[in-house]
């Protein structure tokens, strides 16, 4: 089950509205929807979660490019809403870059000629987190500091899981307004 809401920061605090994402096909559409929620170019957060699988935060500050954080890219890639957030830029691919040839992978997920026991020096690197098809990493992607100035550090954001949207709203002081649209 999915839940999506917009939280717009105003002079009077946070305002929440639920949002229907059925007509949203691209990140640009989502950013436009967020901008419509705040005519004064205030900060707007789009919070999306798929129960027990992944959550995403899109932050739109006026006309700036949206900032994105996704808790588990591989899980999000299997959902239509997640695919909206997983842009080529976010995944570190060149626009239009093809997904690696699955036939070049051995059954263990290594490329032909690659040592199966090869150790990766940085277990948190995108390459280390890549899924077996090499196209979408397992784990978080995006701007981990997306909520730093709002009181949710990167470390706290990465530690959130099952009730992430509510925990984010609580940290922002917006849990009551979020509950009105849940």
C-alpha cells in the first residue's frame, strides 16, 4: 500500500495535503505539483512510502531543482511511484545509458572474467550496493542531507524504516497536520 503527502512550510508552520500521483509521470510533474502547493515559493516536501518496502522524500524549494532521497532504490525501482524518483542522474547513469547486458553476468552476478572473491574496499559505494543486474543499487540513493536544515540528519534519515514518513513529520513538528490527511 502506498501513501503520498505534500508538506508545505508556511509562515504559520507546516500544511499537509494528500496527493494523488496517478497523473504524475515524471519528476518534473511531481515538482510542478509540489510548487502548486506553495504559491510563495516556500519549501515543499513530497513524502512517499510503500509500506515496509521503501520511502522517498522530494524537496522542492521554489524554482530550484528538486532534491531527492530514496531509502531503497532497488525496492523503489519495482514500483511505478519509485520509478518517478529514480532518475538517471540520481542513479549515476548518463541519460539514455543502457542497462548492462544481463548475458555478460555469470550466475553469481559477477561479470565474465571478474574474480568471484574480489573484495570491495568501500562497501558503501554505489558499485558495491548494485543489484545483480547492475542497474539499480540496493539501499539508499540521493541527497542524504535533504532534511539537515529541518532537523533530520543524514544519519537519522538513513536509520528510518517502517514508519519513516510519520517519523519525519514528527521531527519536523508536522505529525498532527500529516495525520489529518492520512
